[in-house]
């Protein structure tokens, strides 16, 4: 989810491609925290190549930096 104040953060009427957010900072879970989530994230983002700036061990830690 994009932080408030960023383009497409509010009132998005339909899904948008992840490639649109690839240049922005991303936070993702370490694989050890959730192998299924990590594997799906990596497979989904294979083409978009997001700029991961932090890896964390819990979901709350993924959402917290988005503020």
C-alpha cells in the first residue's frame, strides 16, 4: 500500500499494476517469517523489480513504515 499523500494512495477506482510503484520504497517480509508470503511476493514482483529498502520479521513491521 502506498503511503498517504503519494500518487494513487487515495480513491483508486480499480487495480493498478505493481510496476507503477516499483521506483518507490518497499518493505517486505524475510522468507523465514512467512515462506508462502515471501515466495508469492517475489513471484508477483519478478517483472516490476521493486526497490526493497527494508526486510522485516513481522507483518506489523511491514505496515508501520508506510505512514
